[in-house]
C-alpha cells in the first residue's frame, strides 16, 4: 500500500500534527502489521510523543502498543519495579529524558576532579537503570542522549569550562556513547543532533514547557518520533538494502550521451560539479557500510560506463552490484536488478532527478521506495536521510562483506556458464561452511537475520534479541548458525536453524536461509549438522512444519525434498513433516567442506 | 470575527477527525467529545499555525469558550497588522 500523501517526504510537521487522527485511521487499514510493545518512560510529558510515534511506526507497518510511565517517573518505575510496567512486558523501552532530567549540575567554579566525579555518579544512576531494564524486563533500550538548554547564564563559558552546563552535558553524552559501544541492546536516540538540526529555539518552546511540561516542542516532536521510529524499524530489520541510481543529472551534471565525457559537470572546478562529487562521496560512504548500489539509466551501455572513467568520479564501476544502462522502461530494469541481486523490490530505493521517471516507477512498482529528491543535487542526501531508509542498528562485519559479495555475484554468474554441469560449478566454488551452536559473537547477526528473512523461511517466526539469547543457552534447544565462504568471498552468517527437543524428537521451530546462497547446498549442510547433533543427543525423530506466508512459497516443498514424510496438515493450513534419524548417515552436502569455528573467534568470545 | 469562524471550524474538524463537527461561539470543551488534554495541545498548536499567531504564556488558561478564542485570535492578528 502507498503511504498517505501526508507521510511521503518531505513531511510537513504541521500537517501530520493536525491530521494525525485521520492518518492513524488510514494506516491501521494496512494488512500484516507487525505488533511491537513499547514502553515510553518520560522525564517530561510523553502523550504527544506517543501519539506521533504511533503514526510513524504504522508508516513502517509496525503496530505499537504503548505503555507510558506516570509523568516524570521514568527512573522510579524501573528502580521500584512498577507492576503495571512489568506486566506490560515491553519489547522496547524508549527513555525520553532531556537535560531537564540531569539530577545535579556542577556548581560555579567547581574543580574539574569533582565535576568528573559528579558525571560518574550520574552515569552510575543511568547505568543501574539500564541494567535493570535489560536484565529484569529483557527489553531493548532506546535512550535519548542530552539536548542543550536554550539559555546560557554563563555564556560561552557554559561550553569552555568543565563546570559549565554545555560542557557537562557533552561529557554525559560521551558516557552514553561509551555505554552504547559495549552494550548491543542499548541504542542512542541522538536528540543532540535533532535539536541542532531544528535549532534550539524551534526544538524547545517555553510556552509548551510551562503549559504542558513538554520538553520538546510540537514541531520537534515530529522529528523526534521519526527518528525513534527509524531506530525501531532498524531493530526489526526493516531497513532497505539497495539504492538504485540514475546517472545523468543524478550522479553527474549533464547528459553523457549528448555532452560527452569531457563536458560532464563533476569535480572541484565548478560549484555544481562539486555538489555532484559530494553526493558521490556520500554514496561511497553508504556503500562502504554495506548498502548496495545499482545503476538504472537510459543510456547506451558504453556511454554510461565511460562516465566512471571521469578524472573526478568518486564512484567506480566496481562499486555497483548491478548495472542497467539501456533504453527499456525503468520499472523493467529495476525488476531485473532485484532479481539479479536476489532481493525483494521492497528492499530498493530509487533515486532519479527526473520527476517523470520517479512517477512511473512509483506507479508501477509500489513496493519500491521513491523519495521526492527534487532536482537539486546538493539536497539529494538529505532527502534520503529524511526517511532513514538505511538506518543501521549496528554496523557488523557481515554488512561490510555483503556489498563485496554482491558485486562478486556477477563474476559467479559468468563463471557458472563456463561449466559443463551445475555439479562441476558447485565443486569449483570451493565452498567452506562453518556450522555450530549459537555463539555470543553471532547473536546480533542471528537476531537480525531471523527478523528480516522472508523467503527461505519455513515458519517466519520472529524472535527478540532476548529470546535468541535465551535459546542460545537453553539445553533443550538445538540452535545452529551457518556461515558460508567460497572462492569469491565470504557470504557471512547466512542460515539459522532452531529446534526444540522433546524426549526423543526435535521440532524445528525455525529454519531460514539468506537467499544469496540459494542453490549452493547450504540447506543440506545445515541438515547434515542437525542430523549429527540429533545422533549425538540420541534424538530419533525430526518434526518439521511449513507455515505458508505471502513470501515463502519457495520452501513449500523443502521437507519433501529432504525426504521427510508428510503428516496430516495442521488446522491453520501449515504442513507437517516427519523424518526418522537413520542408523547410518552420510552427509548430503557433497560440495561444501565443513570447518570448525576458527580458534581466534572462539577466543574472542 | 465572523470570517475566522469557518477557518477555526476547519481546524476543529481536522483535529477531532470529524468533518461534520460544528462549533459556535458558546462551544466549550465539555461540548465536544474527545476534547482531552492531548487533543487540547494538538488544537492549540494547529490554531497557532493556521492563523500565524503565538499564544503568550497564560493566555490560553483564561479562555472560557470558542468565542473568546476567536476574539483573542482576532486581537492578535490586528496587533500583527499594525
């Protein structure tokens, strides 16, 4: 479903605030909303935030149920275990504190050593609070860092001296950041940035503070809610994967086919050329952290490629995981890009300076995100950030490897056609799989994969990070992850299998795999590992279930293909399968060599 | 004053998401269902934006009905024009 026009960027805060009730009603009509339980613990009024946050979560197809702390009771409700909060069982706790909630600021001229001590005490207060949320409530924490006060009784000294309020708040923010770096389920909502972007006089409104104790003005509440919604969306793996880019007047100024390479506007000699270079640099930074880039341009392929030989180009041909330059309609090319990269259309964002191209893509491919980037290149990056398409929760090594992997895909495809048989091709890939029980270093990636894999996913069950952690240490669970590497690169952690052991049978609750390793025998390697584990534990029977969804048709016959026998269907339309663990076993994955977990990794845990 | 009423009614209709909502100078919070503290914040903000006015601290608390709100908006707009 297309979002209501009021929520398509650029969003007018005024309109969202005024029409929120109608928008909410409209958004609730969407099918397949993901339910998420969010507790908002506030150091100031939170009703307004809840109401707008709900709109932006619904816009990401997330349906929140909310708990709100009593006014200002963010700290007490956790430390004294409010029964209402505990029985609410939040998945996420959003802590809406601001500089007003700092318990004590330094005194004028207080010596630095004492200020450091004061900051440490404040950090300890917050850390005990976060620990209790993680350990006793089992929830992910989204925590505001600190904004700055609008008034400065000490003027610039507020920043310059350690006893100044600005200086002290920045010290606390550094402490919060250090905490985030070492706690994976603790995420910062950077209101210091949001308030700077808005300007403090827009961010904080005295009238709304004294009248309603809102620490954030109504307009700024909209950007706050958008930012928190983006974090929640990222936690649930709803971020986009690939940016599809036009070339002429999008990556460089001018039309390469008409103007020629030497007349392109790109580089430092020209103000507009400099802006195109800056946008390319921005895209290069996205690519470096794992966002895939693809080209979709109406051009002769030779001309299109030539553009990347310009002396001032930042992007090079090998930065692109897919490259479509031809005269076909763009929706057709975009469909092909998605197929080539093996990702859904809903993982794509399309950027084109030409409004007509944007309109046709938006109309024909409603799954593809088509932001209104306008036609001024200096504002393209901001248009992308407004919707936080690529908001990362954490940047994990697998993300970095992914872009390299996908660009290797083209090589793999070419390589494939050179072999007499598919078997020969598989053998030549020199695949190595590392399969083992859930290990702490992988829990984050496992949770990410479990929450975003839709196609090769037998049950589409989602788990919170806390649940994944619990499964990892549960002796009655068989929980396996699989990594796959081949001669072209490391695919990273690509498969997860979770089984629950009941006496002599194991029920497979979750089995999923990233589609980038489809048809590589990786599912056989996982099955081999499962059977081995069953034999070691004396488990005699494997029970499988396939729960059909809109996207997982490709695995309907998965258990049949592995030789399971079909049992009577479940009442909900799921199919049930049974496999008897044989006395003698020879591995099925003929072309994958299994390796142990590297000693280095284990040592790091 | 009279030309402000239709625009104010439009604001009320959006905020309460009720295209048939009719207000009169004598309307008070207890006459409109759903007029709670959250809606009130929403309403005040929407009015400020619609009429390009900003209420000073304490002004809102003194209002008793829609008619007084319209009078206050009118007074602020006149002052802005001078």
